[in-house]
């Protein structure tokens, strides 16, 4: 049964209005928690020291075993998704999402991993290394295989968690396929300019802080990379899929990411030397209670959530409406 045009437009307008309210509230909560956390952590004046004497190996194969934080949830949630008889489109969307994101992240790790990171505790890995490139020093086999296990497992875990929340636990808030078909026939190519302007302003502020306050040379490269990986998909696609995102499921996914990051990175990775950061690529703001963790790193999980959820919803929209990706970003032409 075809929905009349007036009702379709009214329903689409309602979805867009509700989604804007949800996004604003989510951003307000994130900022509020960020400010509260910053005030609490800034009260600590002495940085917690990392574990020294790595030659005595305080965590044999610790980095390798820690990837279970992503792999095991993927196995459980993946089994749930692939055994669910009604989630055929969702299974395909996750599969295509992995194919779209994982190769890009792995390639970026090969090209930028040695620029942004270092891996002081070799005994925490299986000591299987990939080639990585660094400006000024060329190629070297210094990227542990665990990095790629993390990118594969991390991307899959984020998407599967979101799908599980959206389709099961918080399914009352999900958009229907009918909603997707309605939006699939509307004008979807509007860029989200405010996100682009915000990203440019944040990068400028970070660069100014690095030069004027931290008294460091160069650009905040890692922060720029995180901004690009989150702002670009938001700029292109947020207005396309904003009414379709299950925002409660998105919020729960992000909270679970923060929990895993506190366990994986703050408790294990940094203190035990699984990896560390090239400080010259950072803004210069470090979180003292977390072993001087760069402030960029908590932002990684926010960027990863935005990127993965937007890509998943874009792919699901394409599968349901059978539109091309090109049609989502190009001006819509009405039939004459």
C-alpha cells in the first residue's frame, strides 16, 4: 500500500525533528560528562607511573591476549546475528561495513602507525610484525600483528553491538524499513556544514594550543586524523541517516566502548607498554592519572562510534531502497 505524499512528507519531517532533538541531547550529555571527567582528572597533579623494567616482562603476550576484549564479543554477537532468521539485511550491512572500513584502517595503520605510535613492550606481542612507513625513516617491520587484530575486531565489535542494541534490546527506537523507503525517495544530499566548520575550528584551536601553550612545533597530526575520520562521514552522510539512527542504541554502544577503553587502554595497554604515543604528534594535553595518556585517545572511541554507525546505516539504507551510494550525495532529480 502506497502512503500518500502528504502523509509521507509529514512522517519524514517528524522523524527528522525527533532525530535532531536526540542528537542535541546526546551531544549535551557527552560534553557534560567530558567536562565533569576533566575537572575530576585535572585534580591529580602527579602522573601515575607506568610499569618499568619491561625486560623482566610483566605481561607476557599481554597485548595478544587483550584482543579477546573484542574478539570474544564478536563471536557471541556474530553468532546471534547470523542465526537470526529475520535480520538478513542487517547481516549484509555489517559484512559490507567491515569490507568498507577494515581495509582502510589497516592501510592507514601501515602508512601512519609508526608516525603516531610506538610499541615498547615487544614481549607483550607474538612478535610478528608488518611493514610500516614513517616519514624520514622509510619502511620498517615494526607494526605488530595485534594492531590489525584490534582493527578487525574493534570495527566488528562496534557494529555488532549497535545492531544488537538496535534490533533486540532497544528495538522500539529503531527506524523501520518503511521509514527508510520514505527517506529513500526524498532529497538526501544536504551536507552537514556545521560539523565541517566545527571540525576546522577544533583543529585550529588544537594547533594554537600546541604552539602557544604546549610550546611544541609541528601540527597535531593524530588529532587531525581523528577529526577527519569522524567529521568527514558526518559532513557527507549525517543528514542522510540521522532520522534512521537508533540513538539510544548509539549511546549504549558508545558507553560500552568507553568501558572497554578504560579496561584495555588505561588499565593494560599504556601502563604495560603494549603501545605508546609519539608525543610530537599530539596536542600536548596529557591525562596524568592515566599514565599521561594523550587527550586524543578517548576521542578515538567517539570518532570510531560515529564512523561505524553512520557507515552501517548508510549501507542498510542502500540495501533497503536499492539506491546507489552516488544517489545519496548528488542532487535529487524529480521525475518530470
